C-alpha cells in the first residue's frame, strides 16, 4: 500500500509539472485544424432518440465508406441497432471502420465481438490498449466521437454509443448535443480519423481462437483446463454473436426511434453556416511526450482553438454547457474574460445529476472563486428528465438525468459543439475534437435555446457557490451517494489535476 501511495504521489507531482508546461505556437491548417469560409449545411440534434435515428439513417444511406470513432461502444440496444445497420452497409460493399478507445474501465467491445464484426465485413481497431500498470500511457485516452459517411456528411458531439446517450437507459441518461455537417470540412474530419486509425498506439484485435489442443494431452488436469477454456471461448463467442440475433425488444425500440426520432429530428431545420472550423488534438500522446516543452503545441491543438474563439468571438457573452467545470487552462481563459466584463453563463451537473462524485466534490468546493463575480452565473442540473422530448417508456423517466453536452456559445451568432469538457482530462490528457460555426444567429439560437430550456430544471448558484434555495441542496441524493461524497472528499482534491 505504501508503494502504491508513493508511486501515485510521484505521478501526481509529475503530472502537475507537465500541466505547467506551455508553448502557444499557432496551429497550422492540417487534418487537425481547418477553417473554411464557405457555406456548410448544419443541423443541431439535441434529442438522444433523434440522434440515434440520425446515425441509423446516415448508415442506411451510405454508398462507399463509414468511419465511426468513439470512447465508449456498448453492445446494448442502441449499440446492437447501430452494429446491425453497419453490417448491412458492409454487405452492400461499403467500407466500414470502427475505432474504439480501449480504456480500462467500461470497455466492452472485446476481441470476441471484434471477430464477429470482422466476419460481418466490419473492420475494428482499438486505441491505446495500455494496461493499468502502464502509468506512463494508460491515462492518455481518445475521447473523440465522430461518424463520417462517404466523405460528405458527418455527425459529432458528446454522445458515445450506449443507451445512456440516446435516452434509453433505465438508470442514468445524459442530456447531450450533436451537430450534423455537410460540406468540404467533412473531408478534413475524415482525414483526422485516418491519422488516429493509423496511430502507433492503435491495436488490431487479435483473432479469438479456441484453446490450444495440447492441453488435452497433458493428463486429467490438462483436459480439465482445456474444457474450461473451451467453455469460456464458446460462451464469449455466443454472447458476441447475439448482437446480430433477432431481438423483439430491440425491434420495438427501433420502431420508436425511426418514427418519433425522425419527427424530432425534422423539427430542427437544417441551416447554412457561413464559416466553419474543425479542430482536433493530435493522436499518440504519452507521459514521456507530455514532459517535453513542445507537448502543448504538438498535441493540445483543440484547447488553443477554443481559446482563440473565446478571445475573438465572445465580446459580450459566453455560455458553456459542460458536464464538468474544474480549474484548468480554459477556466483561466474564462477568468480573463470576466476581467473584460464578458458575461459568463455555466450550465453543468450537480451531485444529484452526475455519477462523477469526485468531480462534484472539487466543483462544489471551488466554484465560489467564480460565482463571487457578478458577471458569472452558474446553474447545476437537478437530475430529472427535462421534458423536452417523449421517452420510450416510464422507466427512462424515472432514471437519473444529467448533462453530458460539450458546447460553447459565443455572443449571438457563433458556437462550438464537440467532445471537450472543461476539466484537466480534456485540457491535458484526452484527445478531443470540435466543430465551430460562425455567422448564423438562427443556427446559434437552436443551440442556445435548448441550453436555456434545460437550465429551467437546475439550481442557480449564489455568490457563495451554493444553490439559492439551500434547503433543496442534496435533497434528492441517496444516503449512500452522500456518504461516498464525504468519504472521498480528500482524495478527490488530491487528485484534481488528474480529473
């Protein structure tokens, strides 16, 4: 235990030192960053059900290629629906590629699923398969979410592939936001996918093979070991194959998605964005790389792009929708904006609406540094369904709801939608991406109006950083969650540079 604590301490100190490094060399126009002053069609997709409909429809209409990149890909209802549609596309001759981050917590699309997908014509790779013992690289994750079809249309935003991101979970659902985009910038987005796909830390899944026959010739114990491994192999293979099996409940959900999801999708019109930017962090970072003074200029490209947009576009007001709001390079920019009398609005999670108790700890103890400023307003979501759309069943309505959107609105006619959280993970460790739009107030209103609607179900924090109605604070939190909140308070602050 003492060794683990010492190792963690060294790593934290080293992380702090790395966080201090900075090199703000301008970002060149590459596959990691591009700005086009030409019309692009864009549509804001706020509803989870509509977002799932959008992905299924885009896959259904694909002619030549599909690139899908995500941090989480669960083989649950939404995951199975997407994989079935991808398999159908592959049968039509469409080149289908999936890139999934192989993080140590929650990774489910393992080599058994990969084999089934390969047999169905789908190519899959894993980003950063480092084990928990490889502290030098295990925390540098690919947090990007992107799907590109035929180099013509893309969708990106905060949603992973799992029921929680499409309003279908009975336990925890995330209010999120995507945008579709059509135009020349899509090719740049696909080129950025190619860079990640070919990264030195990407792994091609090993074939899932039955156990070696040699066990059977090593006596009774060897045969027992062979039978155990064979049973395990058959069980995992059969589980993976079920993603393509007929599932009556999945079909009911799909019918709801393809009818109601389409209805919601079409309520938000497709509009023209006159100026579009795309920016992405660079793939392949590690702890060794982060100790180099050029780390930020080489890898942390999106953060600088966000800073540029904040300085140039947010002259009077900046609205941020983020699941986490912690002190980092972007929050420093926000402090700088406050000193210039820019009005800042933050919409984020409360302890009631998040499963990240450690983040809530740090946020609740530090937000008063911002709320003391009269130009800063903070709202934390209460954890109930927003009521903005219908749900598949009452089970989803009873679930916990929280924001997962990564959105910024700059004044009245510019915005960003992407995967970047206002925390140190997005600022320093994870690779992120975002799409920016400037020049269309109606399109920007499609974003801002939805944020304001969700704000109605939130606590407003006063100058001391606590809800105006203090009597309601933590009223909906379970006793166990409250206990955990207080038990991990000290370690949460000790590790906040890793959050």
